[in-house]
């Protein structure tokens, strides 16, 4: 029987048009991941990158270390540092165990709603409890995104990539989303912008994080000289 991770892998391939075969691109991505892993807080973790044959702009990771990027995302990225910013962001989710924490939050939210329904017996109170739990989940998810941004920029910078890659890619992603907003997209292929909103706060945060790393590098160079 297939494991949960294997079933999820098959589901992702089915939704996103299967794997996109491009040996040269795969080699470049794997080389980038190797550099990022070596510079991460968990150099012992192993990742496998799969390019998905979809024009949708998306990337995500499974807790097992399976990393996915669509050819649409790779086409949007202007350079390796921008791609590295996406990969390091997804690796950060794995390192911080965000998926596991998220599942716990969902279970707690479901329990809150069930208790409200069973104990209170009041539809209005029950709806209020569910609304509060959903708000808590949304806030927590936003917090996870910011945390992954911070961890990701650090990993990219230590690996030798331009830390401003995240700022550039988030900006490009936001513009791309605006252009595609009026176009009809396959609802199954949720865009990266939907699950990873390129809000002005995230762009500003990415820039602030990048400045911290470039200033630190400048200080180290000055001390060395």
C-alpha cells in the first residue's frame, strides 16, 4: 500500500499536469538546493525537487522534503537568486514543521466547533466559535509565511545567493497576479499568490531582511580588511 506522502505526490502530479522533464533545469535546481541545504539550520534534511508541468505560478513542499515548483514559476523568475528565494522559503516551512503545526491547529479548530455545537446547543454561539477558530487559523498561517520568509532569506544569503532575490520575486509575483486576475484559471491549480500572498508587508519585510544580511556582510568585510 502507498504511504500518505506517496498518495499526496500522485495527487499533486495529477492536478498539475504531471512531472516536467528537463534534465538541464533539474540539474540546476538540484545544485541550488544542495547549496541551500548546506547553509540551512538543518543540513541533515534531504529534499527532492519535482518540476510540475503547469503554467500556474506555484511552489510548495511536503513535510517529507518533497519540493515542487511549476514551470510557470520558473518562467516568471528572472535569475537563480529568485528561484533560490522560493526554494529556501519552502524549505523553511519544512524546517519549522509548519505543516504539522497547521494540522494541530485545524484539529483544535474542529474540536472547538464540535464542543460549541454539542455543549452550547446554540447555533449562533456555535457559528461564532467557528468564526473565531478560522480567524485564528488565518492569522497563524500569515505568521508562518512571515517566519518562512525570514528563515528563507537567511538561508539564501548564507548560501551565497542575492538576498534581494525574494524582494524581486515577490514583486514580480504580485504584478503577475494582477495581470492574471481577469483571466480564467483552472480552479484546481491554486496560484502561489493565493497561498503565499505577495502583500506589501511581505515585500517590505523581505527587503528589510535582505538589508540586514547585506549590512552584516559589509561589516564582516570591513573587519576582515
